C-alpha cells in the first residue's frame, strides 16, 4: 500500500504546503536527505489551536496537533521530492512543545507525530526523535515539528 493509500485509509488528505511565515522555504534537499522547516498545526490557513501544554492545551489536544504538524511536514516533503514513495526512511524528528513550566510530557505530545509517520510509512516511518519544551512558538501554536528524511 502506498503512503497516499494509507492516508486515505486513515481518513486523511495531504494538505497544501503551509506557506512560510518568514524568510525560509518549507523543505530543502541535499543529496539523499530532505530537511523540512518546522511545521506548525495549520489547517486551512489558520492555527488549529493556540496556547501552552499544561495550561490552555491538554495532552490529548497536543498529541492531535503534533499529528497535524507531521501531516504538514509530509506535504512539504512530497512537494520537494514529488512522491512519498521516494521516502527511504524518516531519520530524525524534532518536536517543539510550548509548555507551562510544570508540564513534562513533551514525549507524549511528540508521539502524535511519530505515530502518524509510522501509520503512513510503516517501517520507513521509524525514526530517532527529540521532544523539547519551549517557552513559546510562532503564532502562539502549542507544537512544531521538523523532520529529516532519507529519500531515493
């Protein structure tokens, strides 16, 4: 089953690439690696939610926002390489979580991105990962995800 077929099976559609909010591009390829810029949970041109984990945003909401970020990262990756079938593997994922100082479940938020990548890409979606708490993110979103992918 192709990644696009898996997305359909999951009831998901690959969105248009989110337009950068500053001076950068959504993805860059160098050799057989593609680096995505940080992708935030934008749906239909607007943040899917705002606030900090452990304050205005629940763990479950953060998990879902990380899934949206990963879906946006896949869109940026596809735009760069033309076909998700070219993904050999996701090498590294970095998840930034805007957190209340008492919130310590950043890895559980990051699972939203990791789980989506595994569901869509199977073995190729298994990756190394960091999940980091931060004071604030662009547009006051609660989560941002970037990834590095090896492509054919």
